[in-house]
C-alpha cells in the first residue's frame, strides 16, 4: 500500500525567506527595509545592532525591538513568535549572525558546554546545541509571515585593477558569519558589496538576475512573485502544528487520514480547506468528550444503584449479626460513601442492643 502520491507540480503562494549578507557599512539594514517597504504591510525589526535600524525611521514606518544578549537560539524563536502574534506582515532580524557567533550564541554555548558538562568533548556539546539551532531555523521556515534576515560577512581587503593600469584597494564581503549551509534555507540570498551592489548567490524568484543596488521596487516585485502562485496554497507551518495537535487530541491516525485523501503529509492540506478541516476535527473531539461524559454519568448511575442495593443488604446483615465481628465488614465497606454515617449508627445501635459495646 503506497503512502507517496505524485501530483502535477504547481507553485503555491508563499511567504518570503530572504537573507542579506555583507560587510559592515554595505547597507544590509537599509536594503532590508527597502524590500519590506515594497512588500507593504506592517513591518517589525528585531535589532541586535544597538538600535542601528532606528536611524532609518524616515525611510519607512516600522516597529522596533532592541534585542539584548545572550543571543540564544530560543531568544530568536521568541522574536519570531512575538512578530507572528503581533500581526506583522514582515519581520526583519538584523542580524542572525549573533545567534551563531554573538554573546551567548551557539559557538559560545558549545565552548561553555565542552568545558563543563562534556569535559572537553566538543562533539558532545554540538549534539546538544545543533538541535537548538535547528529549531531556530525551523521557526523561520515555518513562520506564517515574511522573514528577512541580515548576516555579517567576514571582511577581506583585496587589490583590484582600476582599468587604468593602477591598483586600488577594495573591501569585499566574504563568507557569511553563520552556520555552514544556512544559505540553503532561504528562497533568496543576496551578498551586498561595499559599494552597495546586491549579487544573488541564490534566487528562486529570479528577480535579482543582474547585480544592482536594492530598491523599493524589488520589494514590489517580490510581493508579486510571492502572490503569483496557485490560489490553492497549502497550509503554513503554524497551521500544520495546530492541525497536528488537534488530530492527536482527537485520536485520529494522521497517516491513514492523509492516505485516504491522497496527501503525502498534513503539509499538503490546502489553505482553503484548513478551517473546515479543523472544525471537523474539533467536532470529533467534542463528540468524544460528550460520549465520555455520558459514559461517566452512566457508570455513576450504575454505581449509585449498586450502592443503594448494598446499603439495604447491609442493614439486613447488621440486624442479623451474631457477634460484634459481624459488624466490621459493613463499616469498612461503606467508609467514605454517602451511607457511612447511617451504617455506623446502625452498627452502634445493634452493638448497644446486644450489649457488645461494653
């Protein structure tokens, strides 16, 4: 029985995942704000660069949060969740280099763990830190809003020919300061030269075919590209987790649910079907709760009926008791029940009548 289903390839509407890398002063923050302005909507900026983004408050209206160390992966996840819950359309994280090599970032966490918990074993330390970093990356990928991040690049000075037979010194951005392979996680990755030119090292949108300065118009083009996919968009990461949690609560076999509908996973559930699917699952949960409640009431009613019968039999047993020891069982049996006092009074009365109390 197959669990893999092939369908006609169809690009869906999407949310932006864009990274801008460059050396200090290359215009990463400025470029990110221009793109966000072109995309439109509410903009949030999480600033790890000592509030430097606020220097551009005349460029576009945005809301700002100054992020302080320690720059743990969990702090950046918190930033993403806060922007989502705040109803923003685009979040700029300036920069995610701090999550990797900043104060309290991944590299520092590994050094600390290797020197303490893992007693010099850096591999052991990475086994703990890598999953934490991965959760941060997943939070970006699964976010329900547009994400633009900046990354610092290591600086290098090179000599180039100025075209007149002379050499000139120029600063260039080298490898981005983040974990190797981070560029694979983004739709578009732009390297910014010191003279503010953007070169696409990865660009699925195919908007940045030629090196050029970033403009607001690029943000407009990005929005058009993001919205030009099929209207039958699949659910986003937050919706996936919400639906998965509901299905677990309802006791639904997710694999069988997907197989019945020709889905490879819950990720393939269409946006337009999300609310309907959730409501259906919630009805199952409510019916299950109602059934459990009715069963509980039925069991309670049966228990009460048995207890009433047992009470009548116990009174007859007490009446016919031949010794004080015969009173122990009914007294113990009804302890903690609604008939406890009545049974104890009946036992005492029988004991007094027979002279056992003395």
